[in-house]
C-alpha cells in the first residue's frame, strides 16, 4: 500500500516512475524501432535514455515541490491529466506533440474537438490522469532541508551531465531525431512546445507586413473562386488516377485541368497561410484577400472552417451567417458555402472579384459525418472516432465519400460560374494539406514535414477556366504559393511582388 506521507526525494522519484510507466511507451517504441538494441552502443543509448528520463523528471518535480508544495501539486495534477490526453492521441492517431501540433490544438474549435470524444479517451483520463491525481492531492510530503536540497540537486545535475557526455557518440543520432523524441517525451512535449508556439505566435502577430500597392490594369469583368480544401489528398481523386470513381462530375467537365502539387506544411494554419501568401515565409506578410481588398478588388470570404491568418475584409461570412437563409440538407454541410453565391457575385458593383470558399469536407476523424447521406457512395464506412478500430477499407470508404462530395461542390461552383456570361471566370481548388488513412499506422495529419509521409503533403491543384478567358501553361509540379500570383494575373492586377514564373496562366 502507498504511504500517506513520503519524503520529498522519494515522492519525486515515485512520480517520475509513474510518469515513465504511464506515458513513455510511444517514446521507447520509436527508440527501439530506430536503434540496434542488440549492439553495445544501442544498449548504452537505450539505458541512458531510460535513466535520464527518470532522473530529469524526478529532478524537475523535486525542484518545483521544494519551492512550493501547493503549486507543485496543482502542476503535477495538470501534468498527469494532460499527459493522459496526449498519450491517448499519440496511441490512437500516431501524432507527435510538436510545436505544429500545439498550433493545431489551439486553433481547433469546439465542433472539431468534440468529434474526438470517445469512451476510450475517458478511460485514459480516469486511469492515467485522475487516479494518480487523487494520490498526489492526498499524500503528505515531508520537505528536505535547504542543505540536503542543494546537495541532492548538485549531485543530480552532475550525474545527468556524466550520462549525457558518456553518450557523446550518440549526440548526432539524438539531434537527427530530436523533433520526434521531443514530441513524445512527457511532459516536455506539450510544455516546451506550448511555450515555443506562443513565442513564435507573438512574433508573427506583432504586425502584418504590408505589400507594395497594386494597380488594376483593365476594366474587364473577372471573377476568381478559390476553394481551399481541407485534408484532401490527391491520390484519392480519380482525376489523379485513383481506381475508384470519386470524381464522377468533374471528370466530364471541359476546360478542367489537374496538376500535381505539394503543400508547405501538414496542418491547416500553415497550409492556408501558404496558399494565401506571395512566398513561403515564417513572417506574416499581407495575405491575398487583404491585399486585393485594400487595392479595390471585391473580396468575399465564406467559411465552415478556421485556422486562416487574420482576414481584414468587409464580406467575411461564417457557416452560421450562411445558414440563416439557407434551405435543404446541404445547409448542414459545406454545401452551405454555395448558398446565394451567384447572386452575391452579380450584386457586386466592382469588375474584379475574388471569392474564397474555405471548406472542412475531408477533416477527420469523423469523415462519415462530413457529407449528406446521399453521398455515401462507398460502403461500409467507419463511424468511429478511434480510427484504428475500423478496417482500413471502412476508413478509406468514408474518406472517399468526402471526395465525392467535394466533387459535387466544385461542380456546382463551376455551374454557377458558367451562368455569369458577362464575366471571365476561373475556379482554383487547392487543399491545405493531405491525410494519412492508416498507411504506416499513421492517421490524419500534422506530422513534421521532415518525416511526414507523402499522403500528408501531396495535394490536388484543380483549375477550371471559362470559355475564351485564359489558357494554362504546361505546368508540372505546383506549390501552394502559385495561387497568389495566378489570381493576380487572372484579375489583371499589377504588383511589384508579382512573379510570372509563379503564374499558372498563359
């Protein structure tokens, strides 16, 4: 039985052992997969990592509790509960809790986060989070004297330095895999990366860097509809050679072109930013809708999603705005983005118009809830948020149905544009990133680009142009940054930042 009171050093070691036992199976699974554990060097590395993990966490707990037992208990309770949540997502979806994943978490709204709720998640929180927390709250901790604290701290730091330098030959391996190791080590994965996320966000949002002024060079009526896809990977589009007919409508369209493309990142915030900016950069330059709106182009943003950079325009419409005067089954899905779209274009008093439709159609894990029932073309489908519980075929069927629905949405955008006889028009569909569907035991997206599989960054780039408007260059591999310059070209907007080599139109 556990004692009602423990010395501080014993308590810190015990908590570190529980933390190691509960939350580090994914960490050491990765290490064992990358290291020859039968060699002397492999044994040395694994043993050293185990020792360092136990000692470093024990030292952190020891230091915090020596300074304040109340603060220490609050932080440790939070640590066990958050670590339980983190390791659930790591085990269930094979994610890594790095800085980009922290960004995903903070940019997720209630509707998306609630779709991950499951009974298994409750069990993780109860057994790995709440039960240890009850012990942490109840146990009486006997503090050490200042002298003992200083001696223990000094010896512990010295011991850790010895272990680190004993592994000098493994530093290169640790550095090479640092992003993954750091994303799996609890509680450092989310605590350190949360700090880094906020530091970088503060820097990014200090002030948007304005681009040089642009000019509109003609009065020809032109409209661009930019559809930003969500988690759409190109390999599941029949337009890209997929074996199942996921594009029954678009495959019959004239003037439609599909290009190979890759995303800048594997998560929404970075992917959407890259689609909207003139060049791939960590800095927050003025994005396409803001830039065109400031330079006298009509800009309309319609969204069922989130995670875009700050959009500074007059006509920003959310799902809730669009549902107010919408009728029919599609109003509860991304079809709401098309409600009254043609009429809104015709009501504009400007000759140059950019429409952005930011969809959420293929976002997991609940793919089967992203489309109306009439689009359930492929069966059976996965209805569980725990994707590993479904067969891969059920999972792919549900995902493929979201692509069939995307096909329908894009077809209807094109049909609307065809009726605008006075306008030269084009539709561009580009996804923010791809999606893993169980390949290599990975699910969804968000892996660091350095180790991400192609499923998470190979995306569709589909373009339709109206008769007699523009022809396209024989483009091969495109990037998301091609969007900015191509939209400027189509709308006849001259800008000092325009790059002809990044324009897809002749």
